[in-house]
C-alpha cells in the first residue's frame, strides 16, 4: 500500500512513518523541509506546508498513485501564518476533499481527545471541525482522538519531565485533573492497524492508556522514573497564579507553558477506551507499564534537570541578539574602535 503521510517530521508522524515502513508500506511524506528527512528505502519526501496549502487541486496532484492517507499534522502554539484554523482546519479539509476527488480509499486523522466543533479551546475546536468534515465524506475514515501522548521526544513529555525534576514539584491547581496517558508507539500502531484491517474501523475513537492517573500522580511517577523521590516534595500552585507563566508563554513563545496548554491540562478528562479496544483489537499500555518498559536514560535525566534553565538562558542571550545587529548598523569606524577597546 502507498500511503501519503502528513506531519511526518513531527512527534507522532515520525513514529507512524517508522511503523508503516516496518510493515512494508511505501510512504510519501509531506513535510516543509524534505531535505531534512533521512533517505530510507520505501520513503519519498515531498514539500508541503499546512499553513498555506489550502487548494484542493494542489493535494490532488500529491495523491497520484496513493492508496491511503494519514494526517498527523497538529500544532500546540500558533506562530505567524501557522494558525490553528489554517493548519488544523483549512488544510486538512482541502486534503480530505482531494481524497474524494482522487479516489483514495482510506483516511486516518490524528485528532485529540475532547476535540469538537464549537469547543472553547481553539486547538480542540479546529481539530473538531476537520474531524466532522472528514466523517461526512464518502470515505473509509477513522478519526483517532488520543489522550495525552507521551514519549521520549514529545513536547508534553519534556514539559512534565522538567516539572518533575525541579527540587519542589509544582502541581497546577492541586493536580487532580484525570488523564489516560498513551505512548506515541500505541497511537502509531492504531493508525497502522486501521490501514491494514480488511474491514477498516470507521468513525471517531477515543484512545488512551490502560491506567487512569491524575496530573499529580503522573508528575510524581515521572519524578521517580527520573531517580527522584516518588513523594515529592510538592507545591500546589493555584490556577490563577499559573496564568502568569502562561501569559509569559503567550507573549514570548519561549515559556514552559502557554494559556492553551494550561487550559488543556485543566480540561483533561477520563475517556471510554472500550469502543477503541473492541474495534482495533488491542489495549494501549498504561503509564506504569510504560515507565517500567522504558527506563530513563542519563541524557534524559540531565535534560530534565537543565530544562528549568532554558527560559533564563534565553532571556540572558536576548540582549546579545538585539545589540549585535544594532552595532552592525553603526559607522564602521565605531566598530573598529569597539574592537580596539575589546583587546585591552
């Protein structure tokens, strides 16, 4: 089977690509910078940008010779032209409409738990619009809505590791929000199972790990996984106070969390895994099993400890970024004078 995979350079997309190739499929990967993908047998890289590729005709050209599509594109933060609406609604809808026109047989959409049209969070609302549009089309389509996705390279995983590694673990809002964390490998497996099934599961499916945990329990489990004390110490941070670092993240784009991420943490809810497990024939692993199967590496432990320094370092380096181009605009004689003084 020849599969067109979008978002192939992302956290989830990379794992889907790996598993598709292992299963013997040929993959046409749509990424913004094709040259950055490794050259692997069975993999064809092609340029594409969900921020701007909203024409159905453009996607029809990319679907020539394609049997199935997996859309794994998603963003956590808006940057420039890469808005939630452009990336998670407009481009996917154009792609899905092109699938109908090109005669593509199967489509898998990687969405998110809680996605629905009209949701208060733009991330989930834009996903929901694309999901609903896909399911309205005459296609064999499966929408996968995973709970919190974890894995070694995931942005959420890095955030939680950084929080868990702090001397005192901050617990937003007391940490009573429930999740069913699921490993990225199990999300990718679900996509592959859908494509390979004789009778493809159709409709929207929530999927999550077998273990339901609160945010507090998850942070303490990760702390123990990193070699720390599984009991803390911890400090509960009121949600109103968490809005300050979230606002900093909104404005600068470099904070550990922004308002959208904070809202999704707060809105976390348990899911019903049974429909997915019955349709796909396997149960994703729980957090405790994942942590036992995938012990932390020395590099991950150091990265988690140093993650808390990322924002202060960027703030210290920022003046250098500003001063350097400013000085370069001055007369060259001033530059020479600065160099002579720097040698003293």
